[in-house]
C-alpha cells in the first residue's frame, strides 16, 4: 500500500498502552500509539512517518493520527487521561483554530482536561518562544503537557526548564535494569527531585520486570509505563 492510499483511506490503527499510578495501583491513563496498515511496509510508525516526511505529507499524517486517536479514545469510553503524541513542529504550526478544536472535542464528548499533549523527541527547528506561546494557547483550552524521553539529550532538559510541563517521562534507558544499577537509580532520584520542585509528575517508561517496578516505586515516582504493566491494546486499559 502506498502512503497516499493510507491518507485517503485513513488506514491507521490506534492502540493504547496503560499508565499505572504507583500510589494506588490504578490505571491513570493511556498513551496512544499509531500503526500503519498491518502486514505492509508502512505498519511501523517509524516507517510511516519517514515516508510522510519524504513525500512532504508529514503534517497531513500527523493531523490524521491526532483525529483518529481522539475518535478511538472517545469510542472506547475515554477513561482517564489520554497522552497524545505531538511533535513540537506540529504544536507551533500556524493556523491552529481553537474554536474548531473545541467543536471537534465536543462532538466526541471529550474534555481537554483529560488530554495530555506529549511532546515527542522530534525537536528540529524549534523556536522556543513560539513553542511556549503555542502551548499557552493549548493550555488555555485546558490541555496539559508532558515531555517525552527526558534524559535522552540536552534538548529535553532545556525544554523542561522552558516549558514547565505537568508530566515528564523518564527515558527507558534510565529505567530498564534500574533495580541492579545504582547509577540509574541516582539519575531517576535526581529527575524526581527536580520534578517535585517544579510541580511536575514523573512517569517511568520502559518498565519490563517486577524488580524494576519495585525500584521505581521506592524512589517515589508517580507513574510507570511498560510491557510489565501492560502491552498496547485496541481498548484503553
């Protein structure tokens, strides 16, 4: 299948990976993940978005993914928080219409307060002032902000300082094997300490075994996500 057919047919699938609240063991929300047509070379989101960039259709695909994710979340009961991946490039795109966005959400019976804009690691050509102003507009509507892959590079630390997100996701590098790695535990403690001072909540990504979940919980991190907690499914957890 070609990219043009994917866009015309809206041939993407949305799956949801649960996020666990460590204080009470409940599912607080889900991160939405998109897939291209099963069994095709565009099934992987990496391949899908790479093809869109090459074809000059990145923004069209990104908007389609957002719309289909919101529809799928609404159709499945819209329980808890929805972490919605968005590139800073898309957030600061000119022409965003808040009134139209509100109508779209109202038609789906979704509340912006339940939607968290998760800024992905796609950071090229960021104008920090413009990005900050764009997020202010989204926040004025009730959306909250999460920063993905914290610790993966210096750019994410600057974004944390500049944007003050409500949630920060600790990169899976610092979480996998944390139970047996004192250095990783110290890194995560440092992230948690900064988050407490900034009024943010930390989500530990990449939790794949019970011992790592216990280590993350002892550090005091608010939430966790990973295969041990739940695999991506068509229905939110």
